[in-house]
C-alpha cells in the first residue's frame, strides 16, 4: 500500500462496527479514509473501545484488511500528548508513540496543549516528541495544531500567531496537516458552532504556501450545505462523537422494536457521567439524552453486550450498525465531493 495520504475524511474508531464500516466504505467506493483514535479510545494499555490495547486494535484491523482487500485506510493517532487520557506523565505519551509506530500507524497528531507549562515550553516538548517520531519512522505523516473543542472564532489579528507557530514546526519537520479552530463546536447531539469562513480562507492561504493541509476537527452533525462551505479551503474533516451517538440511537431503537430491556445499560451510562462535558442547554435531569450522548463509552460493558446478544437473535444487528455508520460516512463524502 502506498504511503501517500490523500484522504479528506477522518473517522473515529468508536466501535468495532464503525471501524468495519470505514474499511467497507473504502473498499467498495475506492476512497481513502483515515481511521483516527484518541488515547481514551485505543492506547498501549487499553481504552474504552472493546478494552483493546493498540496491538489488539491492529490485529482486528489486519483481519479487516484480508476481508476488504481493496480498502485504503490510514491508521492515525489523534491528540497524542499528555493529559488526554487523564495522565500528565510524559512517559505515557512516549509509550503511545512507541507502540503506535511499532504497530504500523501512518499518522501521528502531536498535541501538547494540555502540557502543564508556558507556550514556549509546550512547543519545545512538541518538537522533542516529533523528532522522536521521525527517528523511529522517518516517513510518518505528522499533524500539528490543537482543537480544544471551544468553538472559538479567531479573527485576522490571530493570523500572525498561527503563522509563527506553523513556522516553528516547519523549521524541523514537514507536517501534513495543521488543525485550525474553524468555529465548529459539538454540544449534546448537535453542531453548535458557526463556520468562520473568512478567517479560515486566510489560514488556508498561509498553509498552502507552506505545503501544509488544513484539517478541521469537530465536524460532526454538519449538513450538506455546511460541508459544502468547507470545500476548497478545508482539506480534511474529522468526525467521531456523532458516529457513537448514531450507534447508540440505533441499538436503543432496535430494543424498542423487539422489546429488549435496556434500563440497566442506560443507568450505567448515566452513572458513568461521561456525558457531563457535552451538555449545553439541557440538564442532568434529562437522563435519556445524557445516556444517548455517552453510550459509546460503555459499548464494552456487560450490560451493552447483553443487549446485543438479545438483538442478535432478532436480526443481524452488527450488519445493521455497520450500515448506519457507512451511511453517515457516505453523507460526508458525497456532500464534500458534490461542491
């Protein structure tokens, strides 16, 4: 498989069905996709996606590659840096880098925004981590920049700050992507942000001169029209939470159809409180919404597996979940290609 990275869409590895949907879509549509994993989802010591370690995750991916032989999926690390999984220890970050590269990852997003220090030191530690990646794998694709999901609308005076940061990295490496704050923001099960098109056009011009592609995180819940606004100025989009929500919604809808009790699963998700950071206008009293928002964090739980086992007796539930994920991936690709 070529090392060339041309994909315009990154998809979060939220579940085994979503991962397979990425491979199936790529296989049948002949489209390159990026499969992105945060340290919470997949890591050297496990994550909430099937409790998989990085090695177990790659074993599953290698099986899919034998099934979907025409697929072209780049395996990417999202937000590799201290603090993204609750651990601030730099040793943990380097263990992730070691394990990812050893297991054949194609792209590393180095992000030290949560490193507890001043901006200059954050940049220097980022440089050390990138140089370490390049030492292990000189042709590894690199992604820089951060998106803390704030929906910040930057203005033209911020351009010089961004260019200065980009030039810092260009001095010692050739990043493939720079992550820019586009104004997008996910809250609950909605896109609550506003695309800052005028500003993003200016960033795009700067990056293009430096041969770097612009990437937008938090592109979930975008309509066809909103996706179209990005064409020509945003080179790639990342989506993740929406896929987890859609899978949870589908499972619960099937439970209602077939009379499968999901009370225990909802209660477990609610008590887990992973929904807290996503709430906006609604409150914690809306337990059902909270459980929809955060259901994917608990797909490895016994209560979820019990639901799936019952649904398997009624239909091919795994096939149904792959279908809905693939339809969502198709929405982004079709909308982006249309404009």
